[in-house]
């Protein structure tokens, strides 16, 4: 495919003039002054070179007549390729708008072939080096006019903004016939002008199937070749006539690449599709990844992982993904990487185009959900083991002596219930961990309905340590976790969890598994039933009213207050003080639409990666705090509180290689330097710190530096900066599916740290949860609440392919948190599509449209704002009950309106707000 920006034979003035006409027929606002040089070089400046204008009356220069029939500029005595003609456009550009650029250019002088002409922006700020933004490029031959085209958009304005044309080699003269820069869309606009062509069907990759050989393709640290077949004809293209190979790869990042600078537009979502496979080095399967290398205007490198796929040496596979650029890059390169060195990456085709907008799925219609009805056959075992079968060659029998009451989590969901029978399944002769009682439930499940799992379980004697017991589901041979518990005694234990099926399965089996071979297993009262979330919501609304509201008495005093009897009063809450924040990343803040949603709907922030050690010191001694500084400045600008995440991360896979290579003494020194450097630099700027992330799931520092290191991290952090609350932080605490981080284990962990002198001040529950059920989550919160420390959900996200179901999941978690007295804040782990750690978890689509999940979130936030109106009583009082937060009260008298702001904070007794008129 030809590059639209490089086509030139048919360039004419009509095309340029058409781009200056708006759909209404009125001239579009070209921000370039003296765009056609009819006023000589007025408003233009020659950058370290000379320039003059050839008029329409004086013939031509270098054998080239004006394309427009008027004047054109000649830039001469150029001694550097960057020298050209420039114009200051600072006062005519606004941030958030997209501008299109079209310039008709030519060249003359000592040329042996085509020359590149570039359109560039220079951004200048006092006290820092100038940065440059590439707009577009074209290839120009002598005696021909060509068009250089592109677009740009700035999220923030520099102090000075200069547009210029540059590029040809020194000594070559640059000719400019006319220049048009016009605003084609604002950040709030739904569409862009024709110059900003983002047609969804256009592939921005040039020569995508190698019809033109390897033109526009190159190797990234390796060589690329073209083939019509390989391996004695066993490998042929899936489509087209040829394919390319990236070969002689010595690093995993080596691969095939193409620069797409100028053809990709910020704030647009692009879909990527590649047909790939691997070859050589005796590797039969390997990950192939599509990555973007982005260079920012200030010359910083960014790497964006688009997607990856498991490729093989047997067949072509399709890699698919999406990406979006928040800022205005100076360069963008897409490349394929991933397999081990020595293995070739084969590419048959690559397509990158504006992503199609897929309409959301409708809300699921579930007929007769039968909330609370157990789908398990013969759960009470009144008919022996009928309906059950042994998974594997174990033996099932029925015995008596199990609890007759429902487990507490099920009881909270079901309310009034029938007592259990006291009978249980006794499983003997287990020779594998997966053996146990099973039952087919395929026809009893309904799509998009959330099911709660509950049972009593126990193990026999002979176990050599703690044993995990798991209620599992085999969904078309895929394992789904219905709940787990760890048992280390001979008592009955509650097991609870939840699940949901979102794709029609052909076979679903439930089975109970887990203990080691030879250990007997006992199961009583297994319940799997759909939960009535709306019924739970009614209860949570009442609970939230008790703990998140306060009675308020507004008392008016001062001159004339006695005459206010019967006058109307209106009370409006402007902000709920309950912390609801979000994770943000550095690139997000370059997108003004992202920032707008963020500052309007959240009051706390946490940085996704930019404070982590692997980000601030990826290579030993090379520090990067600029990203965190930029993000902190944004939060301070909008008066948002911030959490510091995280000082250390205990999981080995997240630790930099240079740290893993240190000996014990050097590692201890590095840990101390990390604490001193971070806590001193940001002293007083973060309200919380996650000190050592995920200690329930990793032990890198403890294994190398001893058990005391964890407590010492807390002690040292508290000494260096006493102001922030220091948190533990872990996942799968609240969902019943991971015995390693059960509430009981977490409490034991916290007490252990405190006994060693660690200043643990808060409990972080990450909240990466699937199919949440209120009573399961609430039970975990109740257990943790006994510790007496504030609980925060620190990384909350939920996932469903259906936006309505996802919104319901999010509402479950937010309501449970808001209605629980021990919970003091919630942080979402992002909200914008393509910038979250989980798929199908976003509230806002990639290009800024609030989806059904986001609408549910906003509706909930609106519900948590109190409003009241009425009349003053005879004592000049007005009473109401409202959520904690900031309010505005307005009193209307016949002669004036009196308005005041006040804050309702926590408290058991009524708050008296005195307003002096």
C-alpha cells in the first residue's frame, strides 16, 4: 500500500485550497500568517540560513514554477539539515485540540536523488532544553512539488511554540509554496476534519504484506529477509506471495519493525493484527509480542506492550491487540519481539488501523433466576450417594456427625434456612490430590448469574502438615475456583466462594479435591445457589446510612435571624469525604480527557508503577523520579491525596536482575539506600505507603536477609518519614479462593510484624476479584476488622465481558466497602480501557466514552451525596441527616440569598453548624 503522505505526482492547489474550506463553505481558520508568501517573508523567520521569495512575475527558481500560480519561498545557504523556515504559532494553538498540517514543498540544488522534507514543532520552556515534535515527512525530487502532511495535538502548552520545515541535506535549497495549519477537532469534539483522516478501514502500515519487497521495513538489532518459502517448501505464506523473517537475532527484543510516525494519532484506539510464526534453533513454541517504541518530545523512551501470542514452528497464528497513545510522540515504531535468541520471527502480514467501535452487549435477561435455590442434587444425602460419583478410583460413602447449621457465609445470603441433615460424604482410598466426590451441573447453570458456593469440609488423620481443600469446577476441562480453605486439624471448616459462567459450556462438573493422596476427605451440605444482589443492596443502604451519615442541625444567628421563620433552605452536598481514588500512570496525564474524568470523580490517587523500585532504579545508580514528580504535581494541583505504592515488592519475579545478583551485604545496603532515597525525597508528600507488597505471596527479601528485614523496613520507613500510614498489602484476602492469604493468615502476619516492632498502621486488601458475593467479602472484612486497623481496598478491579454485569460487580464491592465500619477508603486499579491490568475491567472506553460500568459507578457516587430542602423552624433551625463531606447551604429571604459552606465530619452526636448572618 502506498503511503498517503508520500503520494505526490498529482498534488495540486485545489487540494490545498479545499482543505481551507469548512463544510459550511466558509474559510477554515488557517493559523499560519502569510501562508502563501503573498506578503514576502512577513511573519516567517529563516533559522540560521537565508530566505527570499520568488514572485509569480519573476519566473521560476531551479526550474520550478509556483504550484499555486503565486509566490513561493526559497530557503538557501543551509549548512545543517535542521535549518529552514519557521513561524511562531504560540498564540494560535490551544491545548486539547487537534491541528492538521499541509505544506506544499520542493527542493533544488545539488541532489543525486530524492530528499526528505519534515514538518516539525519546537517546544520551548524557560529553564529547560527545547523539545521537538515530529509532524510529518515526505520524499521530494527536483522539479516537483510534494505535500508534507500530518496532525498534532498538545495536552499542555509550552511557553513558546514554533512550527518549521526542515530536512534536506546541507547545501540543498528548500522551496515552500504554501502552508496550512488548521484546527480540525477539539478534545470534546466527536469527529475530526477530513485532513485528520482516521478512516477505520485504512491500514497505517506501509507495504503490510511485502508486495513491495522490504520497503519501509527494517531489522531491530538483527537482519530481515524476504521469502516465498522456507524449510524445503514446508513453510509458505498464509496469504499473499511472500513473508519476511527476522533472523540472526542475538537478543529477545530483536525483531522486525516499521516506523509509523505521523500516521498514528494521539487519543485514538488502534487495533493490531499480525500473522506470525517462528522457525529454527530447535524451538517449537515461543511468545511473539507486538511492542511500540515511543519517543516523547523530550527524548524519553517509552515501550508499550500491545499484545502477545504463543507462536509455533508448525502453523501461522494470529496476534491481535489494541493500543492508544495519550501524548504527542516525536517518533513511533511498531516491532515484533519475544522468542529466544537464535529463533527467527516470521511475519506474513501486519495491519494497524483505527479500532472499530464495538457496541456493548445488552444487559443479560435471566428468566427465573431462582435466587437462593441450591442446584446440587441430593445435597442433604437423604438418598445415599445418589447424584454423586467418585472422581478417580476413590470410594464414597455416607456417614453422620457433621454440623446441622449452614456455614455463616451461606446463612448471611439465605436468611431463614432449613437445617442441614448432619450427614456427610466420606471419601476414602484417595490416591491423587484431585480425587473426591463429583456431580454434573451443566444444565442447572445460567449464564451471567453469580453463584455462591458453601460447604463444611474436614480431613481425616494421617496428614503430614496443612492440607488445602478446594471446591472446583471443571468447565469444559478448564479449572474454575469455587473456594479454598487450609485445614490443619480434625475440625469441620467452612469453605466459601463464588463463580460465574459467561460463555455457554458443553460440560460443567463440580468436585471437591485438594488433600494429599491417602488423606480421607469429608464433605457436608454443599450448596451452590444464585445470589440476589439487589436484596443485599437494600440491607447495605441501611447499613451505610448508620455509619456514613450524621444528623446535622444548622443554626442561624446574627442580625435579622429571628425573622427567618418559614424561609426556605436548600442544602446541597458537593463532595462526599469517603476516599474513592484510582490508579494512574504517567502517560495517562498527557491525555486531558483522562485527567478531566479523574479529577472530577476521584479524590485520591495511587501510581501504578512509577514509584516502584524497578521503575525508579531499573539500572543500579540510574534514578528516574521524574515520572513520579510529574504525577505528584498533578495531584497537588487538584488537591488530591496520594498513596505511595510501593517501597518494596516481595515477589521475586518483580525484582530487578541487578538486585537479585547482589550478595547479602550489598543487598542490605541497597535496601537501606532505597528506603533513605525514597522516603527522604518524598517526605510528607504521601499519606500512605505500601511498605513491602504481597508478603503473603513472596519472600525474596526475607529469604536473603532474614525474618527481621520485614519489620525493619517498617521501622526505618517510620523513622525517615513519620507522617504516612504504613500498610501491608496483599491479594485474594477477601474472596475465599486462596488459603495463603486468608483473613486468618493475614491477621497472624500483621500481629507477627507488630510484635517485632513494625509500625503497621493499615490493612491493604487489593481487591482483584471475580464474581464477588457480598457475604463472602463482608465475612473477611469482619474478621480483619477485629485487628482494629483501618482497612482499604487498594487495587480494586472487577472483570466481565458484559458492561452491565461488570457494573453490578463493581457496585457489590463499593457498597460492601462503604457499608463496613472498618473500611476507610477504596482505590480502583484504573478506569480507562487499555490502561488497566485486566481485560474487560474498564469504566471508560479507550476514546473517552463512559460505558455502562462507568455509568453505574457515577450513579452510585451520586447516590452518596445528600440533599435536603425545607423551611426554617421557629428557632431558626434546619435539621437533616447527611453523608460526611462538604456542603453548601442556601437560605432564601424576600430580599436576598445567603450561601455558606460547611463540612460534616464523623461523629455520633448531632453536628451543630452555626451560621452567622
